[in-house]
């Protein structure tokens, strides 16, 4: 899944989360985008909830931050 983030600080936060997960591989594509792969994960719901919490907390601290878009099939959409 490709994740486009409007703020490079949020990219760092998300990368830190995914680096701690044994069933994920995350790579920074640019200052505002990462690629995340789940390796045979049965916990995708848990990851989705954790990322939602991280993004929500970030937005509360940084209301000027732009939205996050994910594109599991190459088509970006708002989250």
C-alpha cells in the first residue's frame, strides 16, 4: 500500500510505527510518501486502527497538516 502524507514529520512517525512491527515492511519513497507491505499479516485491522490513531493524534497536534491518502491499487484516496 502506498501512503501519501502531506507532512514529513508524520512520515517519520508512521515509519517508526511500521519498523516496530514484525509483519510489515515500510520504505520511504519521498519526503511525503511511504510504501507499506504487510507480510502475511492477519493483523491488518489492528494496523489500520493503529495508523488511524497515530494520524488522528498527529492532526490534533498539527492542525495545519494536510490529509493522508493511501493507494493499495495505485489509485490515491483520502483517509
